[in-house]
C-alpha cells in the first residue's frame, strides 16, 4: 500500500509539473517570438569596439537578467538522464528561453535610452543554489552590453 | 564592415531541439526501470542460488533472538507454550522423513536448533525467522479447529526454515538494497529514487510468493507423513478466507499468494487422500474459542 501511495504522489507531481511547465514554456516562447520581432531594430553585436560610423555616440551599459526555475517534470527527466547520460533537452529549452529573455530585457533597456545598437554583448549564468540540494534549482542568466546612443537622443 | 540593419531571425530548433518532453521521459523511464528490474532479478536469482549453500551455523550466529511477547510466568501461557513446542518437535521428527532434493533435512538445519514461540499478537499470523525461530500468534489459535489445522501452519514454517527461505529473503533484501542505494543513492531526487526503487521491490514480491507456494507444498508432504492424511490442513485458510476483514488486494502487490489460491492448492492435495480424514483434537492448553 505504502509503495502505491508513493507512486501515486510521484505521478501526480509529475503530471502537474508537466502540464504547468509545458504551458508556461509554450506561452513564454510565443512571447519571446513577438518581442524579438518588436525589438529587431536594436542590433546586438558582440564586437568590442563601436563601428566607425558610431564613434561619436554616447555609451551606456545596459543589462537584462532573468531567474528561471526548473519544473518538477524537467528535474525528473534530468535525473533519469543522469543515470544513462546524453543530452538533457528538457534543460536546453529552459536555458534557451532564459538567455533570450535576458537579451530581450537588455534590448528593452537600450530602447528606452534611445540606443540603436548594443555592442560587446556578454552573458553570465549563475545557479541560485538555495534549493539546489533538492534538485529543484533555479538559474540566473545575465546579459549585458554597451549601448550606443546617437547624438541628440 | 557594414552594420546589419536589424537582428537576424535565427531558425528555431537548433539550440533547443523540438523533441517532445513526454516522449523523452517515457523512453528514459521505461529504459531505466527495465534495467533496474533486470538487475534486481539477476541479483535475486544469484542470491537464491547461493543463500541455501551458506552453512546454517552462520545464520544462527547472525540471528537476533526472538523475544517472547507473552507472559511466560502465567501458568496457562507456559502450558500453551509447552504444548506448541511438543507439536512442533513431533512435526519436525516427521519432516526428517521428507527429503529436500534428495538431501536429509537434518543435514541442512539440525532439528535441535528449532525454537517455537507463542506471541501475544492481535493478528492471526505465523512466521519463521533467521536462526530457525518459528512464532505463532495467540490469535491464530482461534482460527484453527483441530491439531491438524495448527500442524499445517507449523509445518509450513518448518518448511520455510528447511528450505532456507529466511536467510534467502534476508540476503536478497540486503543485496538489492545495497545495489539500489549505489545506483540511486546520489540521485538527489528522493521521490524519483523511491519510485524506481519501489518498482524494483515489486519484482522481489514474486520471489516471495514463490517461496510461500514452495513451503505450502512441502508442508503438505510433512503433514501427510505425520498424520497419514491431510484432514484439517485447510482449516486456517478456510477461516481466513471467510473472515470479512480479509482484504482481497491485487495479488501482485502482496508478499503472499492470495488466500484463495493457497486454499485451492491445499484442497486439491486433500482430494487425493483416500483414507478417512479424522482430525486430532487440539491440546487443551492450545484451545481457544473461535
């Protein structure tokens, strides 16, 4: 009996994690696609120096960060992966979303300041490890760069 | 170098592949569970082949002594305990005439090492544990009508000991637990580890059920050699089966085969008896109102 209760709790948590996690992910992706289209005019580059035509621009640091949590379903898939090895594609989509969201937030900041280009884009990722012991971890992704703001803005 | 006019649209499905997460989960879960079940099965099989060959003296040294749960000082209890010992010893003597795979049972577990105890438990139960210790609960006594009924229960437990089931079950539990702890131990996700472990443990239950049926078969042979017939052998299961409290749960999740199935086995064997099935009355000290 105890075994069955344990299995039932496990599968309920798994189903909830799957349903909510999946819904959140697809909604987030729709949002990302729409916002990327809106901010496409803010060019993001990772070169270190301003292009020749923008040497007179004012520079400003802009950054965007996001903290995103793993859902129960993804941790289960990842734990199973830990046993056999291979791509943890459940985490790949999670981190893809986090990086793109961070860049979008950075672009929004740049857009507010009237910038048209952001150079020297860099990423940093940190694990928020408070609850990492229980495998339900969160990651922070920080994107930062130098916004080039044209004269008169 | 000219500056792009806008950020490019990167095609989807390169960084984050469009694999269906549920499919990945199902494939992984099925694969890992199958692997674990196969491992547990292989380990159990290995234990089953090896455990019966361990000397009984080792088992005796490792066995914790069964504490008596009844009041040994009270006169009726002491008399009941004595009567149980007496019946146990008599059955043991008869069991020595039934060889195990051509071997003398005495050479496997010496008859003088057996201990019988009456336990003051509220459930009708009997069990055999490490070190040839056999316990019968007080409540069981009210579930049998004659000495033959109790003899079948005792013979079943004697059979477990002679077939080396207690050491097999204990070794198997330990080996499997160590193996699972090694594989799943570092798995930070307790519930997943627990569920995979629980799944593998279900595999063990089939081994337990097989042991019960083996013990039943040997018990029937012992009882037949002792009384010359199987009259009354089905008493305990008949009374348990008619008990409204007895649950009929899925057989797969039980350590014991269903009462019905065991009753059927015993009653089929009883039909082969041609002599009249006269049962012996229960010793006075062991009589309990049903």
